[in-house]
């Protein structure tokens, strides 16, 4: 299994994980529950997963591999890494129903952003740069 394959598997995992976070947050909001510690851990895991995917992209770029739009790929990956902790700090750690709605919406947005990245060829294939 190549580094490109590992990157694609982890990126797909991030898409699914973000979708699950969105559903989980929506269910908590519908039940008028506060955000649990388990959810905060899942949010941290999502951020770490996006960071690992971005790190693999950096490693592949350092090896001379490129996607169709490498710069745009890194801009999007930067978004995926910083936005969940950014929302947490913006909400100042609130764990009420409105915070659950905000995290749910952001998780769905991240899911569809990642799907869009795949459809537009930002994620794969990573090929050697030709001069």
C-alpha cells in the first residue's frame, strides 16, 4: 500500500467521521441535550485526523508528488484542521443546544467540503510533477 493509498483511505475516513459528527450533533440538539465529553473527544479526533491527512499531503508534496491543484488542496486542508477548534474557541466552550447545532452544521459543511474536494480532483491522484 502506497502513501497515496493511505492518504485516500484516511481522507475518506475523515468524510465519514465528519458526517457522523453532524448526525450526532443534530440528535443531541433535537433531544435538547448538552454536548458530552464523548462528543468533545470525537471533535478532537476529527481535527487530529484532518491534521494527519494534511501531514501526509505535505510529505507527498515534499517527495515531488502533486495533485491537479496542490495549493488549493492545502488551503482546504488548513480549513479542515483549524475550523473545529476555532468554533470551540468562538463559542468559548459552550455545550448547550445552540452549540450542538453549530457543531452539527459545521460537521456537515466539512463533509460536503471534503466531498467537493474529491469530486474536483484536489485530493487524488498524487503524481510526479512533470516539467
